[in-house]
C-alpha cells in the first residue's frame, strides 16, 4: 500500500494510522519472553555460557551480513516489503525454538531471527520518521516520536519479563517457548497493515553506486554527523554485555529464576522512561552534558559490579539501562535529522551493521575470558573498555557539539550536510 496524494484527508488518516501500526509492531517485535531467562533456557538445553555467547555472535553475523542489504531493500523496493519479509523470518525463527535442543538448531534460530530483525530495523524507524515528516510534525515532535517508540519497546520488554515470571511460576520453560512462538508471528500481521510513505526512492540498478553515495553523505556530512554515526555503532557495545552478563551474575548470586522476569521488567521500564524523557533531559541539561552523563554510567556500572557486594547488582544494573535509553534516543534523532528520506533506511542499517560487527569481533574474546577469569574480573575489564570508548567516541562528539551555535537537537533538518 502506498499513498498517492499525501495531502488528501483520507490519505492523511491512513498515514496517521502508520504511527499506531509501527508502534504496535515494535511492541510485539521485542516481546521476547525468553530473553529474561535465555541463559538458563539455553543452559537447560546443554549449552555452556561460552556457547550462549557464540549464539549471540552467530546472530550478530547474520545481522552484519544482512543489515546493509535489508536497509537498501527498504529504500529501493519499499519499506513495507522489507517489514513483511522481516516478519516472515522472525516468525519462522521463533518456531525453530520448538525443535531447538542442540547448538546447530539454535544457531538456525539465531540466523533466521537475525535476518528478520535486520529487515525490520531501519525500515520501521524510516516509516515512522518519514510519516511524521509527511504529516508536518516538527523536529521536537519527531524526537518525541522516537522516544515514545523506544518507551513502547521497553514497556514490551518489561511486560515480557513479568509474563516470563508468571508463566514460570505457573508452568515450565517449555510453555514459555510456546508463548514466544505464538507472539513471534504477530509482527508479520501488523507489517501487512503498513502504508508506504510518499518518499523518493533510490534508483534500482546502481547498487554499488547507491551505497557509496549513502556512506559518502554520512562520512562527509559534517563532524557531528560522522561522530554520531560512529558513536551509535560502537558505544552501544558498552551496554550490550551488561544485558547478558547480568543474568549470569544473578545465577551466581542465587537469585530465584522466577525473579529474573521481574528484574528484567524493572530495568526495561527504566530504559524506556529514560528514552521517553531524552528530549526533556536534553532541553534541561544540554546535549553535551547529557552525552557525558550517558558515557559515564556504564563505566560506573561495570566498576560497581566488579567491586561492590552482590546485593548492589540490582541497583547498578539500572545504570546500564538508563544510559541505553537516553543515549539511544538522543543519538538516533540527531542522526536521522541530518538524513534525507530517500536513503534513511540504508543509513540506519549502516549503524546497525557497525554495532553488530563490533559484537561479532568482541564476543569471542569476552567468551574466552569468561572461561579464564571470574565474572568480576571481566566486569573490571569492561569498565576500562567502556571508558576507552567514551573517550574515543563520545568525548570528541561532546567537544564538537560545544563548538556549535546550537545544540544537538537544533541542527538543520534533513539536509545531510554540515550542521
């Protein structure tokens, strides 16, 4: 479905339904009831912690391989097509959990899920952002739109966590897997209802030239755009490992399995609220101070996990999710504001490509260290790495922002050029 006349009242109503459809699709896309108990679930199926991280590397590889082609598909052939294909792969991937009792089958699950999510990521943000532009929403409204999308995803993760605890309290891991399979097909149903925004598409045929053009616009589009791209791709690594290693920390601290979902819900809500309030926080603190804050939160969190008593893990875990929520929304809006609609999905896919590539490169090392070092020693190393990434990526971005006459949220929209 596409809009022929975006100014027509009927077309406007159909476009506005996109805002609801994309949000509901995003809700079910991340309603992953197995994530809060992924480590014990895969462990129950005979996998070691190192193998669980290897599965995440496989997922990352599938996303790395598909991320740029998927965004390109969305920009050339339509965002709706990319969302539908993604929904099919996500549904098939979750269905493999029903027979996944060995490393090979679970690897196929991660591959299918990676392909599906890579097709959806970039395309969903592009649909939401371009729909708001077509509806005439201003820059602050678009930032709040991204913030509300992040909040809804976080609420979904929280609801999934609570649901996981309830299901495990009443039933078993097997019943939790069946629920995941059923929910896994819902994104496809909502993808079918998406209306294609009236955005100029990149020309089909000149594929390599198109990709070079997009990358050139990002890297040559001004220092803030370039640093934002690198920060979005690399800095997220600092909170990625916390998501998985916190579960292992809870296991070693003898936290009840039924409490995992509640803890996950609490952390997810914290991330969602932080993302939802990113625009207000930026207005109060300024973009540079907010970036400095989110840069240091993972460092403090990992140091605390390495040094503090186990009981503090519940509080320290919140730091990662607050940083994740506020930092993600702030950087994503700043990045998308500087892009043209015709290559928005590809540009966002390039960010995910960089982020997943960083995971693929680092997971083998972290997995090996988990076999040689204690968890606290790994946390200490991650604190140092987080500090290094903050100094290499976010500090230069803070300096660049301070040199601008206007903050990160007030730069020129949609030009792709220098701020």
